């Protein structure tokens, strides 16, 4: 009985095997020719749409510029009252 327990403890595990078939390998190309012809057309349309939507960001956001302007006006007012 103890011998069986020791054999179970030191028994080597077998590696797991899977039936994996890659989607994009050369062997498994789709036979449907309509799908392959429409794919480059879709990609080119997608890239063209993506390029048209690019936003150009400024150096500073508008919120930061407005805040800086308000602080500058407050500072000018305080300095004017102090030295006048």
C-alpha cells in the first residue's frame, strides 16, 4: 500500500496535447475567392476613413488657457491695487 502511494507521488505527468489548427496558416486558406477579393477593398476603405478623422491637438488644452488667462487677470488686478 505504501509502495503504491510512493509510485503515485513520483509518477511523471504526461504532456497535454491539443488538436490546434491555426487560422492563418498557408495550409488552411479559405477556398472562397470572393472573401479574399473583398478583404483588400475593406482594408483600403478603413485606412482612408481613419486618415480623414485625425484630430490635430494644440499645445495646450483650451481649459488650461482659460485658467491661465483668469489667473493672469487676477494677478494684474492685485499688483495694480498694491502699487497704485
